[in-house]
């Protein structure tokens, strides 16, 4: 059995698979590590929440036959001034070095993990990964997977109070050079997209097999944005498929997705529950 832990800007995720990459268990905990984006450092409260979960998971992992464990972090940690101190704390608590991914690495692993969950020709796929702190896009260009990372995620947008026009302007500039002629399949990963799929399909208990392969059309996205945008926070917390800790940031993640639908001329996106954790574990196999 192999395992991987993703320390993200909004949540921690644990994935366990067997040697053939069959799913054994998934876990998620919302710790909001990226709440300190404005200050530029991971807050002591967020560190405490994160280490508490890691301690619980570590006790569990120690009782199981985990042959390989990889622990990695993304946007909130790589952009933090105190990332080295945080990495040392994680290593002390879980006895495993913390790997801090670059934005390009994040895009690459997300792409590899996601496309392996489908039978699509990977040279015809474009991957969108909307996280808490950043958004990644990856696709094949000139025979290799090329990835770009943009510093806009659901948590970061909320914390930094961005304006839509400035986000769109930066995104348009970053993706203007992408070669889209061969793209036939748009694949989406990350909490915003999987949560949107859960809401649209009235899925109250999240399971990989219920989410993976669902689609989100532009029309459905527009309706969902309008529906959630007209709700109070208290009302959103009652929506089936929307975890309560994500209720305050989902509208920002959907805004990012809507901008990308427009800029990339997307009519429909296929939702993948396979993603960066799977991509990392495939590398370890």
C-alpha cells in the first residue's frame, strides 16, 4: 500500500492506493492554510490546525502497511516567508520530508494524474486545476506536457479581495500563448470543480466513483453561479454537496472557472477525481 498527503491552501488530502493504483481510502480535512496570504506567512493558527490533522493521520498510517509515503505542499507553502520553518515542523510530526512543489510541477502532476483516470488521448487534453491558492493549466505542446501556474485560487481571491477584471487580465495574458488546436477534452480537478459536480448532481456523501467522469456545461456553471451567488453564507452552508467549510470560498473558485470557460472557449468540462495525488503516486511506483 502506498500513500500521499497533499498540504493545500484550503485542505489536506490523503490518498491510499494499492500497488495497482486501486483506491483504498481518501480523506480530506479543511484547515485553510492559506488564510495568511495577505500577511505573506502561514499563520500560527493554521499551522496548529494542520499539524493536528497530520498527527492523527500519522498515527493511523503507522498501524498500516504503508510501503511508500510522500508528503507535498503547494501554493500556500511555496509562497510563504516561513515555509522552511513549516516544512521542518511537518517533518518532525510525520517523520517524512515535505516536498514543496513549484507551480509547474503542480500542473504536471495534476495533468498526469487526471488523464490517467480516463481513456482519452493525453495529447488531446487540457487540464485545469483550481486550488485554494493557485490555478494550474497543463496540456501537450511540442511533444511534452507544458504547465503554467497562476496565483489565483478560491482562498487567495477571498483573502486578497481581488477584482474580477484584474484576475481576468492576468489570466488572459498567461494563457494567450497556449496552442489549443489539438485540444478535444477539457478536464477539471480540484476542490472547486469536484464540489460543483457534487452540487449539480445532488451528491451528499463524496465518493470518487460518484464524481469522476461527471461533466459541467457552461450553461450549468452559469446557473450554479447565479444560484449560489444569490444566497447568504448561511444558506450556502445548507446546500447539498457543498461542504460547510467551503461555503465561503466556492463563489470565488467558480468565478475563476467561469473566466477560464470564456477565455478558453469551453462548452463543457469533464470532472476528474484523479489528480495531483495520483500523479505523485504514479511517479513513486
